[in-house]
């Protein structure tokens, strides 16, 4: 009996020591494989953060030499972090850590490739740095104003472009790696790193998209920026709240001169005042005269063609009839949505006016600009001048932007060019070829492979309803016997309440541009004015057009005003329907698109020109 008790005690003791031993081993493993590497990693990340702080300080001091010096330890420490992460691939499967580990691996790969590209560019950047206000070696920084940075960029292009081309593959690899990182996974202690990764993603993506542009179009860019000869451009400010074919009602105009990259003074004024000097006075077209109380066609209504080169030719006919008018080298259209985004990028602006300063931010800019232009009781030569004054204040802040603010501005400009919130047209054929190549000119494709559609809405009596209007475009292609039939529609959704001033019942002229040779079967949803069917030989398209009216909405209790205009038509024989090109109307900011053919169905935000491949 005693022996059994002793044996049991011994067995219990051995079991207890086994668990103690196993626990100790487990603790040792945790310490060896998690705690120690984690502490090492913590130390290395802390070192990188302090090194990045020194780099940022060198940047604030505009000392390029110090920036290159301070970047080296960061590159070395990143290699050490990569080595530490290499000890512990098992971290990939640890809950709560695995995602951050994989993000860290890809971020380090991106940084390695990015540094490799930057190292290739250091010799060229060292020469260029003084041009943009940085000390580099024995070279002292040039004193450059915000506007002067364009000139510095122009001078730098011949030096930078060769090294940009060599570094481009490394930047592409860095961007691809960084795209796989989720900055939101970095929180707490790593939060600042996550925020910097987000900025780096944006900057790298912008660089990768634009380096080919700088390389392929450097001569055109130099010419546009006024080298070797100064260039003057007509600026047209379009109010997208009152949608027109090229983006909005032409509410104001201005001139800007570029001389070797130096931005001259921006002049601006009410478009009505320029219109009053025009001597060319043709009668108003039937479409315009039906809704607008005018007998003659005016410069302010000249942007009736969604094909910008055509609209520019109309504008120039009016403009050049003005005695003594200055010659211009191109026309630049700027719409409301672009201005709103820039105001947001720089954190808002304050604009001086005769009645005191007015503060604008991205959300209130449209309504405040309308209030200043229409309701302040200012004389005609002053009320629309607010837009030009506002643009001067905004450009001053834009040209002095830096860091993440500058990254936001660059991204907004790029996106606005692609979304057609900025439209460019240049007299020089080489410059215009660059615009066409990058789809920045609002040019309707004359010849496309396969099917084509562009739906253009023109607000002729809806006041500023397009600030809040939502559109849904759709098109369905189906085979009927041996032919293809297409049904395209535009659905309007206007939540505005009729105020009799800013918002009123919507009246518009809508056109469907389709392949030349198409024949209309029916058009529904338009008002009683006869619809149109004709061939536009300039853009090589058949056009179906008509007027439409939305019901009035006078209170929140009434349903949102909606209407759908639909056209059904036969496509030309032998046209391939495997490929559909849909071109965006400039100035539309809230729009979706659905494309259907057989089992193919796709709904997307419609923010740029698109091509759909729909199989056999």
C-alpha cells in the first residue's frame, strides 16, 4: 500500500516537472522566436524613425547634400530590418501579426527598389537641386518664388530626363510592391510609418504614370511652358453647376503668360464683358433659341460641341472678331470640380472682396462663389471678377505647396486631366499631339474599332442643378435576326428643391453620339419638341438629340425628380460589337455606367473614357 502511494507521488512529481519543463521550453521558444526578434525590430524601427526625422529636417532646411547623407543610414537600417524579418518567416502565420509581417516585407522591397532608382538619379538631382532652392555641395540655392518653380523645372528637364529613364524600371517595381501594402494595418507605434507609406504610394504611382510623359513629351512641355518663345493662353472658367458640352457655362475668362516657365500675372474678367466687345453676331441656332431668350449666338454660348477642337474653333471666331484682341497660343478650360479639389488640397483659401474677406473650403466653394457672383449686389464689372480673384489666391497657395500638400495637388491635376475637369487645346501641332496622346483635350474619336457611344447633356434652363444632379447611363446590345440593335439611355436624378434662383426645374438638350450609319428606331422620355437625327461629319458620328424636362420639386416631402431618355437604334451592318468605346462628357462629376450584351453585364463609376471588351 505504501509502495503504491510512493509510486503515485513519484509519478505526480514527474508529471509536474514535465509540465514545468515543457512550459519553460515554450517560454524559451516564445522569447527566442517572438520576443527577442520583436525587441530587435522595435529598436531598428525606432532608429529609422529618428533617421527619417533628420531627413525631414534636412528637407526643411533645403539642404540636398544633407538629405543624401541622411538617406544612407536609412537605406542601411532598412537592410538590417529586412535581415531581421528574414529570421522569422513563421511570423506570417501568427494571428494579428501575419498581415503586418507581409506588409513589412513588401514595403521593404518597395523601399529597396525606390532607393536603387533614387541612387541612379543623385548626380542629376545634385545639379538640379539649386534650381529649386536647395543647397547642393558648393552650389548655393537659387532664390525661387512659387511661380518660378515652373521655370526651374523647365531648366532641369534636359538634365533629369536621361536619369529618369534609367531609374524608371526601379520605380515601377517599387510602385508594384507598395501597391500590395495596406498602410491601414500599421497602427499604434507604427502609425506614423503607415501614414508615410500612404503618401509614398500616391507619390510613386504619380511618378510612374508621369515619367513616360516627361520623357516622351519633354519638347512639347518646353514649348507649352514658353521655351524658347513666350506663350499666352486664354483661360476659360466653366461653371459645371450649369453643364454645357465642354464642361459648364463659360462664366469668366482670363489670360496667362508663360515665359521660360515663369508664370506671368493672371488676368481675369466676366465673360459677359468680353462678349460685349464681340462684333461677330450670327443668329442663334434653333436648339439654343428654343430655351434661351436670345436672338443671336453669343461667345458665352459657343461651347456647344463636345469635341473641344470644334468648340475652340467657334470660340476663336467670336474672339478674333474683337478689335485689337491679343493673340493666344491655346485655350485652357478649367471647371468647377477641379477648383473645388484644389481648394481642398491646400486646406481652404481666403479671398479679399470689396465687402470683406470670404473663406472658401471644398464643401462650400460652389455656393459661396454663386452668392458672390449673383447675390452681392456688386456692379457687373466686379461680380464675376470674384472667380479670377479667387483663382489668384488659390494659385499662390498651390505654387507654394510642399510635402503631402504638394502630393495632393499633383494628384488632383493628374486626375482632373483624366476626368476632363481640365481641357487643353494648343495651336502648335506637336503640343496638340501630346494632348491627344494622353486624352487631355476632350477630343471625340473620329474612328474607333467596334461600337461607340457618347451621351452629352446640356443644361439650357436648369440654372445650377448640376451641382447635385446624378446620372446613370446604360446601353444594351442585342442581336435581332442578322442585325444588332442597341438601346442607350440616360437617367437623371435631381434632389434639388426649386428655389426659383439657384435650383429650378431642369431643362436640357441631350444628344447620343453613335457609330455613323446607325438608324433611329425610337426615342422616348423627351418633351414635345421634335427630336433630331443627323450625321455630324466633323466627328464622323450619327447623332440623336432631343429636349427633356424634369418635374418640379418644391419640398422635401416630394419624391426626387427623375427622368429617363432612351434611344433605340440599329447599328450599321458588319460593325463588330465585341468592343465598345464610351467617351465621357467633360464636367460631369456624379455618374455611373452600365454596359450589357448577352451574359455580359458591367456597372462602373464613369469617370474617364472607357473601352469594354465583350467577347465573341
